[in-house]
C-alpha cells in the first residue's frame, strides 16, 4: 500500500465491491455440492430461519427505522439520552424469608451498588397462609414484619419492587400503612407493587382494578399491574411465545379494566413487564426491542397517547438454561444475558447467582452477581452509548420477524377465546410442554451444546445440593382480636377498603385475618420451572451415586490419526453421563486390545478407529471380546450405514455417533450393564 495517511484511506478504492449474488455464488462453490439453504440457514425455536448475511435491503419498509431513543414506539429505549444520564436500575432480587435478616442484607447491598429493594414475596404469603415450608421469599405476615425488613431503607432514594398475585393488594395497603407511620408521602414511592392476575387459579380483575385505581390516585410513580412473561420462558417458551403471551395477557387485562371504567391513558402507565434474558444474544436484544414495539402498537390500537405507549421493562436472567454441573459457567451465561439486556435498553435488571441451582444465595454469590452489572456499567462503559444496536441489519430484521410472529400468535389466541380461556383450558401448558420437550431433547442429543454438561464435562465435578434452612422465625396463624367485619361491607369501594386495611395493619392485623375477613381463598396456578439440562444432569447424578462407578474402556486402534477424533468424541459422549473412562494411547493389534479389556474388567468397551479399518478390526475384536469370561458390552464409535447389520451380527451392541441421542444411548448402556435407572 502507498503512503496514504489514515485520514486519506478509502477502502472502496482499495477493494473491489461485490454484490450479494457474487458472495452467495462464492459460498456455494466452497460448499462443494452441499445444499446452500441446509448448510447456511439456521432454524430457531422462535420459528425464524436465520440467513447467513443481512443487508440494508432487509430493512426496507420498516416503519420504525426513523424513530430515535425516547420516541414512540420506544424500541430504542424510553429515554432520549439512553443510559448516559441515568443507567438501568441494578435490581438484584432478595429472597431471604426472615425480615431481620433481609434488612441486614438490603442495607449491606445498598451500600455496594444495589439500586432497588427488589423483594421476593414468599409463596405462603402470596396464598395468605401461615404455612411453614422452607420456600424462599420474605414472610411478611403483618406490618411489624414489613417495618423490620425496611428499617433504615430510604425509599425516597430507591424504588421498591414486590411482584405477585392478588394478595399484592394487601401488601400495597400495608406499604401505605408503613409510609404513613414513617411520614413518607405516598407520591414519593417509586417502583412496583404489582399483581399478575394469571398467577392465581382464577384471575381477580376487581382486585386488580382497585390496586390500579388506588395506585394512580395515591402513588402514581408505582406500577401496579404485572405482565410476567418470565414464567413462560422458565417453562420452555421461546421469544415468540414469551412475547405473544405477554401481549395477549395485556390485551385481556386492558379489556377487563376498561369494562370497569378505566381510561387507557390512566391504566397503561401502571404496567410493568418482566422479561427473561436467555443465551441467544442477538435474539434476546431483538426480543426486548420487539416487546416495546408490540406494547406501543397495542396501546395505539386502544387509542392511547405516545406517553402511554412506553412500558417499564424489568429483565431477569433465565433459569431454563442454568446448570448444576460446572456452575461457574453460569457466571459466563448471565454476563452474556446481562449484556443483551443492556444493549436492549431494559429499565431494571436482576442477574441470578451463578450457583442458584445448588443453594440459596450467599454473600459471595450475591456479590458476584451484583458486580456483574456494575462492571458492565462502570468498566465496560455500556451506559455511554445510546441505542448500540440501532441500525444493525441483523437485529432490526429479527425485531420485525419477532413482532410479526408474536402478533399473529396473539391474534390466534384471541380467535380461540382469549388469553384467560387459553390458560384455563390448559392449552398454554400443553404448548409449552411440547416446546420444552423439544429443547430438552436438543440438549440430550447434544445438538444444543451446554458447556460443562453435555460437552466438555469435568469428570471430577460433583453436585452438592444445599437445602434452604427453615426460616429463623415461624409464622404462626395468630389472631389480633380486631373486629374486621367492616372489610366485607366496603370491599367494593377502593377508598374505604384501603382506609380500613391501613387502620387494620396499624392495629396489628395479620395477612391471614384480612384475607379471611374478605372471604379470599387463594389458589396459585402452577407454572413449573424447568431446565434444559435437567435430564442429562439427573442421569449423571444417578450413575455417580452407584456403589461402583461404571467403566468404559476405549479400544483406540491404529495410529493416533486413526482413532483420535473418535476417541475424543467418545470421551465427551460418555463423560456427559458420568462414566469413568480408560483412554489408552492406542493398540496396534486386536490381541493387545482384547488382552487389555480382559485385564481392565470394564463392563463396556468402545472401539475407536476409522471406517476403513473397522472392516478388518470389528469382526476380530468382537469374536475375541465375546469369548472373555466377563464379556463386555461392545460399543462402536461411528455409524457406517452399509455395515451396521453385519457389525451387529458380529457382536456390536451399541453405536454412538453425532446423530445419536446421547442421553438415551447412555441410559441404554447403563441398563445393559444391569443397572435400571
């Protein structure tokens, strides 16, 4: 190159421009006959087929491209300055059951970068019961317990978040009682005390309406209506289902609220959306942006103004993709997920502890999770760029496809009777069962790689589950002695109801008493939380728990170049399920290999070499191995289709190969060893 300076550099004059068609033809030529569409296009769980390359032509006709951050439809974020003026809220969730302990944790973390009091409420409290299970989450039985939890926490400076079902009306009034006792104006409260009606077996829209009405009137900076799509992803949903369900649920809720007299521009700002953050980096960025655009479109269809088309998105890292083996990899997963959340411009975020699959969070794992967000902000400077994904042909195209697919699915749910009917009929659970099964099978067959679990497993790694301790204080179903008969009489008048509830809290009422006085019988709807590695990990745990660990002897035949590829493949295949391996340098003769197998007394052997050598090796090895006093199971690495029947006739019991379901095959091997799992 000549002596052009950096400022004079013109790459277009130095390199010839090529068209997309020329690029594609060059790729086709390099594939040597392989089908371009099969090799270069990737199908996702969302129903999207990814192209190998995207161009500006893919963005033609996209109506939102001229919008900027802070403008409807807000897919580039709610603030025109992005995170430059104010970063996202570091809202790590606190699930300590004991109020005093929770208070100590909150004060400790607030001094170290925590930006919100995001408190998980115990399931027993959500049911307004006095059960004493070891479930995680704050047990807030009365105003005294809430006061203990919030002692010294300055809610004028940080938001509070408590998310749940219709019992949140009781906690909302409890918070109002706390604010009154602490002389804090309600209009200074920020955050969310929000109800997802679909967490209850039977949605209670009257209670939701009262929460929203009182929130709008007294604490307008607080969200009261929760759209929780996180629970669907935890059941196996892809981004398409997660978006479609949140949209359909929102449509259902809006109709119910408007029927009760609410105005769209009054209720829209009361919503908060909780989204999951999974491992598919670009898809997760697109999902966040699509969620904003879908919400804006929904509100616009209801006649809402541009301000109402903005929604607070609270993101949390996925639980569906987290492992119990090699938990340190979870730290890498959540860092990528948090990065996607920031690029997608979420408003608040929680990153799960890397070892949360094994035990309750401790000071170390909480510190790591909190600092992941702080490093992304303070050291990685992701808060210094407004809309970093803006204009990316790939991401913008994904946004369009996700919006189209999710909107169509929402319309199909509406045609089928609406989201409430879709949920109650079991169709939602049935659909997610199918999706979860597909995603788990992809892990079982190693088509989806999970590092440390189904690929690159550490043979020395073990699982040590630590059960949650019983709460330090057991909630008893006590009686305050208050006359609560008036509650039932005023339950249809939100103002009078809250006035009575606040007075009852301040006189020592319990959540059980108040629920009973209102005639509430709360049943939570079951939303199982799955993990895509759960079956692989369960099989490995079962094998590792055997009195004697089963051994597979690799019969590496020939030179290193002959067996290494299949020996490496076989090692990863078997170690995923916890088998112990004998992996020698190699055998030059069948006699040496048979002798070694006899001496090792391994219950199974795996022959590793090339297809060409197998024609000579397999019959001889099988004959010799079957004559041993303790004849082992014979496994062949590879699947030479034209020889399968003859090799089976010679004595091969199992074939392992890239298309095999590793979970099912390893289960078959352990069963052949005489162990039923």
